[in-house]
DNA sequence: TATGAATGAGTATTCATTCAT
DNA sequence: AATGAATGAATACTCATTCAT
C-alpha cells in the first residue's frame, strides 16, 4: 500500500544496533537477521550500508528540528527566560528520547562519509534557531556579549549533559534526570541573563 | 626507561589512528605498517587489539588525573572560585591537548569490552576530585544544593564544550577556543557561586 | 513482425554489452537497466542468461551465412580467383561489420555451454562453403594440395586479420583497413593459386 | 630458500584455470582450492586477482620474446626466407606450447585493466622484431610494399592459425598441426617474397 | 626480538533466478 | 506483458590471530 514495511523495519533495527554496538560493528548480516530477511534484501531498500545511515540521519535531523521548532513556537508569547529554557530543555529531551539519533548526529562524527555532509546544514539549522533566540535576548537587553560565543557556549552546556546521560547511561549513577537538567540549565541561565 | 621502544611506538601510532579513523576501522596490520613492523610483532607487546586500547586508556586516565590533580595542587591556597575555575579549565585543556585520549575515554564508550571496566574507577577518581572541590565550596558556604547534582552538572558543563571542540573540530566554525572556554565557565560559575 | 519489440531490444543491448565488457561481466540487471525494464521481465523473453547468448549466436550464424552465401552467389560467373577473393573478403567484412557477433562466434569459445554446441554445425556450414570453393578450384586445376589443409589455412588467414582488427581495435595503430585486407588476401592467393 | 613455492603453484594453477574457463569465471576460492591453500593466503602472494593476471602476463611476454628472439638469433646467418619462416613458426609454436599465455596475451583483451597496459609495450616489442625482419628483407630487395601493411598482414597470418588451433582445439577436426603451419606460412611467403 | 606463512571467520556487495501479483 | 519483493549462493577481499622459525 504505502511505504514498504520492510524498509521501516530495517531503519528501526539498524538504528538500535548502530547505537548499541556502533556503526562499524554492525554488519548487513546482523541487520538482516534482526529484521528477519536475507542480507540481499537490504539492498533492495538501500543502496548500501552507508545509505542506511544516511536515511537514518535525515530522519533524525528532521525530528530534531521539529523538537526545537515546536518548543519555540509553543512558548512564543512567554517571557524570554522561559522561552530560552524551554528550547534548551527541548534539545536535551530530543536527545534523551531519541538516544540512537542523538548519538549518530552529535556524538559520532560521520563527516568522512561524503554524502553525510548534507546533514551538516541540518545540524546548522538547529544551531541557528538557538542563535536567533539569543539575538532576540540581546535586542531586549537581557543578554550581553558576543552572540557567537554565547551560542556556542550554550550548545556546549546542553550537549554536555545530554551526551553524558546517553554515553554513560549504564555505567554511572545519575541523579534524577529532570532535576539535573533543570539545575543545569537554571544555573547557567542565572549567570547569563541580566 | 623500562618498556621497549617498540611498545611506545605502537601506542603512539595506535592512539593517533584510533582517533583519526575510529577504533573499529583500524586493523592490526595498519598499526604495524605505521610502526614499521610486522603484524605478528604487535602480539609480542600486546595480547590482542583490545589490549592495545586498554593500555592506551590506562595511560590516558593517568595523564588525566595528573592534569586535574596538578591544577588543584597549584591553586591550593587561592580563592575557591579561582581554584574551581582552574580545575575545570584543566579538564578542558586535558581534552584539547590529548584529543585521542579524551575521545577514547569520554566520548566513545567501550564498556562492552569486559576488561575496560577497570578504567571506570579511574574515570571516577577524576570525578571525585571535582566533587571534593564542591564539597569544600559547600563547607565554605559558597555553594548550595545537592552535591551529586552539582558535580554532575559541572561535568556536563565542561564535557560539553570539550567534546564539541574535539568532535567537530573541522566541521564547525569555532570562535577563539580559550575565550569561549573562559566565557563558558565564568557564566556558569556566576550562576553557581553565591 | 512476430517477436515482441522488447525481445529485440534485449538482444540489441545484450550483444553490445557482451562485446564491450564480456559475457561474464554483464549481469541480467545491467541488461534490464539498458533496456529499461525490470530484470524479471528478461525471463519472460528468455529462459536465462545463457539463452540470450544462444539466441544471439543463432542470429549471428544466420547473418554470417548470408554474408558468405551472397558473396558466392553474386560472383558465380566470375573468374575463380575473384570469386574466392570476394568470399574471403566477405568473411572479413562480416566480422568488421558485426564485431559483437564475430567475437562471440569465433573469438570467444562457449563450448562449455552445452546448448551452444548446436551452433557448431552452423560454423561448419560457413566453413564448408569455403571448402566447396576450394574443391571447385582444384577441379579446375587452379589449386593443388590437401583440401582440408588448404581450407583450414585459408580460415586461419582471414580469421587472423579479422580477429586482430576486432580485439585490438583501440590499442594498436592499424593502417587502412581495406588496403590491409586486400594486401593480406592478395599476397596469400598469389602463393596459393597456380 | 629461493622463491616461495606457493607463489609458483598459484601461478601454475591460475594460468590453467584462466585458460580453461576464462578469467572472470575463476574465483580466488577456486584457485585456492586447486593450490590447496586458503583463499586468504593468495593475498599474501598477490595484491588481488588482477595482480595474479598481471604477473602471469609479464611472465608470458617474457617467454614470448625469448621464443622470437631465439629464432632470430639461431638463424642469423641463414637465407632470409628461412630466417623469416623460422621466426613466424616460432610465434606459432610459442602459442601452441603456451596456450594459456597466448590466450591471455593475444586472444583476450585486458586493456580495460589499467595496470595491464604495461604489457602493451611488450606485445609491441615482439611485433617490432618481426617488423625489423621485414625491413631487412626490403633492404635486400626481397620484399616490396609498405612495411606497416606487410608486418600487420604477417601478424594476422600467424595469429589466425595460432588462435584457431587454440580456441577450437577440441571442437574442430584439425589436420596435422605442423604440416598445416608449414603450408600456411609457405603459401603466404611464396606470394610475398621476390 | 622479530618475522613469513598461513588460516577461519567475517566484511560489503552482486549474482541469476523465482514467485506472487 | 510486466513488476516488486525476495533469496541462496557466490564474489573479491580483510580481519584478528597463530605457529614455526
């Protein structure tokens, strides 16, 4: 009828496997076995292994952007501090709710794959949404400093907590996730704003 | 000193290769070629490929701890804020000056390798040095809150900026590194400290 | 006429591909892509890949025989030397004007394909037309010697120049084709005929 | 001690297989099986499949040149006609005594393999030895015409009989090989000389 | 301290072909 | 008359590793 079911299955299994064991450790055979089809059949749906990753990344970026955009849209009319905080939390939540995507998009670096560079601009789009917010804060006199420095620092702030929670999710004793994130963002914003 | 020269060469070449192309992409043959010896010879010095990584991680943790410890020792007598800031900056500098180690220790996750778990306690030691500092700040009344939450947030803060600078060192236009780090830490500490 | 258009297209594309890259290098998928249909569809028109080759060879032999026969018919009443020369030139021209067929029929050897043996008798028919001519020459007292030896030598003569011109058409600097062939045949016939 | 025995074995088995079934039909596995070693081991001795072919061709060209050169050297002082005939027969004999080499060098065309082009110049060397002989004949007034045309025609003469005897060795009833070759060359030379 | 020879298991990928529609 | 989905078997090649020397 609509999209092939197998293709979706492949994406689902591949993203799980890629996160759990790493892209290079996963063979087409392993994916096929999980999906329950022949390795050959994977090539009906994707040009090659890299192509699976590419499609995965594209989906990831699209979901990512919708997270950020939605947070900004929903809090349009609210106070700047709240709007900014919600956007930052949205970023972290995207990561925690989509660990596979986050890892592939922001922790691993696939730029040596030529075709993956496409994704770069998508990563940029998300970054720019953040930068625009900061710009707004500066215009309102709530934020001071170099907009590039501030944006990059903010990215570091939220990437740090997100990636740690993903990478060491099992090997470190984390306090309650949401309080940690709240504290993290609040503390930084207390220093940044006004 | 003691260890053979070849062994050091192997570690040097392996760590470069592991960072540049990823642990899984590097074969024993590639390492041997770089070192200029036979693949077989690697096995005289290391049990297997995983063992090279293990030794590498051990060295990395040792260097890492010395960075943090030194920062704390050197600023023992200074104001708490400065001491803390220097410790945090030390962490970041360790990463930037030892990108290979940092990536293997904090960005990649090798916990599926049984023997690597040993390293966990070393990572913990570094974390505890930080936590002790916070403890000191709390005792002095300069910091308030849950010590675990604060330590983890602080780790997120500095891991974020460090890992971004390493992972996307070529594919993102960064502002001046040191000013960025200064701003990053200062802003957060402004919010954290009394 | 009768056969579907697709079947002709398949034969046309397949023979080009087989010559350019070799029978083994060409996959059903490549043929299908060139034709612009699905690989599956090839099997509606041919039993399998070998069958495509077989049909191709059959067509080739039929064209081949018509070349030789026509040369003989058209020069029936002329002097023997001219008749023979025209027949020989016809052979060469068949090759040069049908390089794909010539290569498959006379340069490659597909006798390990059971079904291809059928073609053998066709190759024989062409050979026999030549032998008959020689027979005629012997009866007229113009040619002397063992008819088998002469026929085989003649075949070698024209096969040599034809196959070289086809196989090394790009990698050797040939003089003018037709003068070369004329010289080739004339020189030999000068030695052969009375 | 001297050269690895396995390498020679590989070359021996590969050349047989390449002739019998064709380069493309032969897999590394098949070669390894014949040799009695693992497929992997082939890669210790050759970079890849193409490299086996390349080494084979190089050996072939070297043997080929020695055949021709020897014939010329040995008959240096003899009458031109005999010298030329011996050179031509040498060419044919090289083919018949080294069918695998001849097929790979003169019947198949591997020029789409970049590295094989090297061989081109070697093929040229053999051709030039022939051309030089003709040149000598022309200087002695025994041969008349365009030297290029004559050389190419001569090549066609001997390639034709050689390649037919190799390609259709089993599927055609040949008269006695040596008488056929003698007749073939003699007839042509009768037309060519004086 | 080092290496050349070797291998079993694995890699991504392509093959000719079939089947249900 | 044609196709999309699928596959088992094969392809060239690379892997980490071992063993005899």
